[in-house]
């Protein structure tokens, strides 16, 4: 899977207004929810994403011993799980379920590396 070419004009998401970044985060959360309930997405990708979310859940973290460097590992686990889930779903399913604007979708494509 190749990363799409970055356009000359890359849409700005989250300039000076913190609500822009919060909005993008909200759209990604809605996307994850929608992909998790979509029957076209393979169950293994859903299991990986669910496991990553459980891994960073505060209640589970109290049960597991804290590892050095967990502050770096936890976001990485979530990013890899998100990329796997979106890649397994495919461009058409992701485009169909995306609730955000086009700028956010371009960033999602670039960050997850799915082909357009």
C-alpha cells in the first residue's frame, strides 16, 4: 500500500483554533465507531482496534504494571491500530463513513496511507 502524493496545497486542519483539532479528533472517533460496526470491515481489524483501545483504557492500565516509556508506547499503539483498521476497511468504505470535511479526509488518507 503506497502513501498518496501530498498535494501542493495541503489543507490546513487546526490552525489557530483548537476546536478545529478537536473537531478532527471527533470525526476520527466517529469513523472508528462506524468502522467497528460496519460488516464490510474484517473482524480481525476490529479486534486489533478494540484491543488497542482496551490497552489504553485507564481501568485496564491500573491492572497492568506500568512500563517505562508508556507515554510514548500508548499513542503509538493507537496509531498503528487506527492505520490497520482504516487500511483493512479500504478507501470506499472509509470515504462512505467519513463525517468530517474534505481537509480532514485528506489528512486521514495521508496519515493512514490508504490509496485513493
